[in-house]
């Protein structure tokens, strides 16, 4: 078996089309002939096929929300059980954590204006920016992955091409939720830029550094609010751990998971919405289920 | 004096033009009538004017490299002394650290195709993504700030408008240096995802998490290489501290600054280029100069 390739496949430009999954597989763009996710739990995912197979997929061109696999009836495609946090779903989580590019292939689908009219088309590289578990239209748990395009346009003037050591430059289009500066500022100043988990304040020549972390994430699929009752002041390490659900927070601010040596520091003037904590705990729970 | 406003000025759309600095100032888009940077050392910078006043400015439309202020002869504009890390220059560093949007105004300049033909034009919001000190064409130290546009295009379909608590969504175009996955992977695996400064490994449900930090940054203005001799494996906290020059590294791997309780962990198979360390130390030095 050949090595898993992340990024473009040599000789296959973006926009290449394929009549069927066998042709697509031979090209190297997406090797599996049936599975929608190409990847392993150890290496991450290198490509996906978006073909309208799941009723919960979402396609806005530059941004897609892709439904993970598992739990559907192989004959009817109907969702008949929960999806689990393993195989291709876990592979996509690794690609997010490591920042691996994922090749996107779209299959023909009458309801999607971004899909080709027939067969399959290679639509370039995307990046996984978040993933979460939710109840799908079927009533079963599904895993969802938000991906945004890594646009191909070169800014060749940016760096003169002086050799192999120069990394290539590209313009990337990402969806960014514009966060309220005043909410982030208010929370950071309230805690004097100290992490609410470990108390650390990072001093830099440009002043103290802390991050405003949303308990219930902003953006499609979560719709968390950008309000102080949904924001914590965290150091970058605890922000990563919180976003990846290495720990979560009880209503009494006890910490559960990889931060139990600490207790969340909460100022008397900082009301935190228990519904947001409950949302985070549910995501924590499903990621720690035995698979 | 009115409160400093970050972001758009109500009633002044992107593309608005102004005959002169007085008109521009009255609009609220850029208050100072002479200074190119509007901001303070305490609050950050809210707007800049790019008008070709500095010979080292760089304008690619979506991406600009803006030269800080100070050190020039007020009569001739000629650079006659070093720029220092204070006033507007420090204000732009704060805007980077806090992620504040900065309004960009372009002034007429015959040599710049992105500039208006006369007067001044409000060109929307940008984000400061990095800053550094270098020797300008004049031979004096100058501070430079890389800014990228926060594109205005709304993705209105992304989130249904259901009230004030919904943050607005925008597509952002950022220049991203495509980093070599294999170099980052190699370094992270060599250290088993442990920080070379503090030894911490962050465990998440998606596996261990660490960051590959470039000693000499990639991208225009630094041109660091994406090779193992320029990459460290760091936890997010020490990555932030290293990028903001809270500490630096001697050739013998002693740490200088806010991490002196540690000694850099370096594997025998990991050659680190002393020229890259020297580049980082020089940036550390100029940020810690008394001003």
C-alpha cells in the first residue's frame, strides 16, 4: 500500500473530473471506492467526498459542514444508529489538530449548486477548523466537521522565488466570526489577563497576553453568543485544552478531566451561563465515550 | 476627547473619499491630522494612513507592510534616526496582540496602483498579523507591521439573523504561508509532542497537541526557512512567549528573559541553526531596549 499523501496529487489539477469512484480512486485524489473519508486513526484524513449522502451536510462553496460516517444503513443510506468518535471521524479530528490539508471531492447532487452535474470533481484543499457532535435530523448523534477552503491563488510577488527553502505562499479564505472586542477586553481585564484555570499571566514586551475563550463556540452548528456569560479568560494552553475537550467545567466550577488540580477562578461580577457549561460538558462526554 | 473607536465608523462606508487630512479627521476614520498612526500605548491603534511617506512601505492590496513612525526629519521626511518601540509603534503591537481591527486609509501616491488618484480613501479594516524591527533603506532601525485585510463580504446564509446576540460573520482573506507538514510532524514526533522549554505535553481526546514554532519567521520581511533547523516543538504558551519575544535563546540553549527557570531541551539529532537563534535574539534585544 502506498504512503498516504496530504495535499495536491501531482498531475491532477483542481477542477479535474472523474466519471465514477473507480476513476477517482485510480487518480489518487481519493483512494477508497466506497468510504467518504480517506484516512486512518493514526495518520489523519487526507481526502473526503461530499456527495449528499448525508442529509445533514451543508455546502456554501468556500465553507462546508461535513457529516462524519457510521450509523447508517448500507442499503438505504438512512441513519439508524449513533456515529462514534473513531475511524474516519477521528482521522478528521487529527487533521484539524495537526493542520493537515484535506482534498475535497464533490459528487453530483441535484440539490447543491456547488456540485458537478455528473460524476466527481476535485475541488482543491480544505482545512478542518472545528468538529463537534450533535443530534442529526434522524435523532441520532452525528459528528460534524467544518472545513474552509485553502484558496489556490499564489501571491508570487510576496517572496521572490530563491530556492527550495522558500515555503510557497497562498491566499487563504477563512470564515471568521467577528468577535466583540469589548466583550473579550472586559473579560481579560476583569481577570487582569490571568488564566481562570491556572492563574498564569503571560508577560510580553507588548503587554500581558491572554485569550478570550468561548464556552459554547460561535458559528454555524453551535451558535454560541459573544457575551460575557459565554467567555472565559484563559492562557493559550488551557484554551487549547478547553477547545479540544481535554477538560470541562461543572456548574459549581469544579474542573473535570485533565485540569482537576485546579478550580475555575470566577470573579463575583462574572456571571457564567450554566446552559453554556452544559453544552461544553455534553461535547466532553461524547468525546470521552468508549468506542 | 471622545472614546477611541475600533472598527467601522458609523455612516462612513468603505470606499469613502476625503479631500484632505482635515476632512478625514472630521469623519472620525482617522483623527490625527498629521500622524500616520492613530493610537496610544495604552489602548492600541485604531487606524493608519498609508501615503507613501516612508520609503519602506509595501502595498499589495490585501496585504500591506507598514512602516512605523519616528526618526524622520519633519521637514524633509528623510529617515535620520532609529525608530523606537513606543507610541504608535507600540500601539500597533497592542492591536496585534488583542486582535483589534485597524482602519486603513490610503493617500494618493503616484507609485502605488492601490492608492487613490487624489486625496484619501477609507479602505476598510485590516488586522496586524506580525511586527518586527529591521534596518531600513536609510540604514536606521525601523519597525514594520504586516497587516492583512478583513474582507467585508457577509455570508448572510451562515447564521440566520435572530437577534443582537448573533455575532456577524465575515469572510477574511489572510496570507498564509503554507508550512511543510512533514517538517512540523518530524519535530513534534522527535520530542513526543513535549514542549522544548517546559517539557509539557498537552493531551486531548484527539491525541497529543504541540505546536511547531519557527525561530526565524516565515514570510515577507524575515524569509525564514521551513526546515528542521528553524523549528522548535513548543506548547502554545511558550509559542506565544517566543513569538512575542518574552524570552530568547542563546547558542548554548540557555534561555534569556521570562523562561530562565528552564533550559531548552534539544535532541542530539536536532540541529538548530545558530543564525536563526541570532535573528531571534536581535528581535528580542530591540524590543527590550529602554525607550
